[in-house]
């Protein structure tokens, strides 16, 4: 039997991952439903893994900020996506690509959130001049690795980027984060448990050993779909991920839940739930709840 991990204030530690909201293309009834879901689940930290806006306009950033104010989560962690830098304003994209993002959300493009049972590290993988492409530098890899190595033993260690480090469809190979092989190897060695991403609007979780079978320990990629945008792909509904550390008889695990928007019920529904054991010197296994 598993039970939620509690933080110092008695609140259950939990991450709600929202990705590819693309404000400017949001569907109002889906936005309203997501607000209800957030208040119902009460995550200790809300993570937005990029593409917060559609065209990085001041109005779209303000819509996203208003959405976050309504949610009033205890903590938020945001990283930019390629849509969060200007597309058609080439001068602004070249000279001050993050000016509107920073005016709205602050100057830190790679924030860190820490609580008793969670360490969440943001990485900015956007290449403004190339727009769609994503990359991670050696400096970023090292920075994240050093922070992971300082994590407390009881913390679930999560890295958040916009671009994926592992894809499951051949057509998405072009969307892989440049530098992801070096990043994954170093971050997993340093203690990363989960790497969260977005960009391709396809929700899934997989063992990173599927792509990197020789990893020294196992870790997991968790990809999110598009949360509230009309820009759904392949007929996949709007969706978000809810991730909770749980204590089990075998050690610490993570419950990874996928919540999809249902037109029939005009709200988000739990469509899948999986517990993955964290690789802390015990055999890694996954079991359906």
C-alpha cells in the first residue's frame, strides 16, 4: 500500500505539469475546467513546461499571467518554449527575445523549486534565432548536475525542459533536444529521477533506458500534451500530468497520473495512473495502480 509523501507543512508534495498552453489559442471551457482541476488536486507546485503563449505578444502573456493568478498555486515554476519568443518581429527576437516573458514572469529563465520531498530544476532549451529548435549547453548540463548532486536523500529530483529528451515516434526525431544524450547521461548519474517535457503535444511516460540502455541507473521521461489550446494533434485531447511522490513498502515511488479533458463531462478526467519505483539502489519496476 502506498501513501502520499507529506512536506514540512503537512501538505502532500505534488507537481501539476501544464505544457503547451499556447495562450492566444486557448479554449475557454477547457481553461475553466483546468482551473477547477487545479483547485481540486491542490498541487504544491505548478510547472509550466514551455509554449505558454502562441506568438509571445504582450496580450497573450497577460492572459497567461491572469490564468496563474486565478490558480493561486503555492508555488510555480515556468520555463520558456519556442513560442514564447517573437516569431515575426525579427529585431526583437534577435536583440531581446525574452523581454516580454521577463516583463510578465520575472528574469529567471531557469528557476529552481525546492521543498522537503521535491527538487524541481528548470532548463531553458530555446534557441531564439532558430525558433523551433531546442538545445542544451555544457554549461547548463553542468549547472543542473551540480544542483542534483546536492539534493536531499528524500527528495524526488525532477528536471523540466520544453524540448523532449526521448521520443517514441520516428516523426518526432527532429524535435529531440540537441545535446540530450550528454544531458541525460550526466543528469541521471547525478540523481535525476524524472525529466519533464512538452513541445510535441504527445503525452507519455517511458523509462529512459529505452533510449539509453546502458544508463547507470533508471530514470523516467514524462511528456505532457497540450493543456488548454485548440492546437491538439492526432486527435489527442487536452491533457495535463499530476505527479506525486509516494511512500511504499519497497521505497519511494512516483505516481504519474494523466488527466484528459472530456467534452462529454466538460471537465478533466483521470485516464491513466502508474506508479514507478525510483532507482535508489533497489530494482526499478513499474506497476499499474
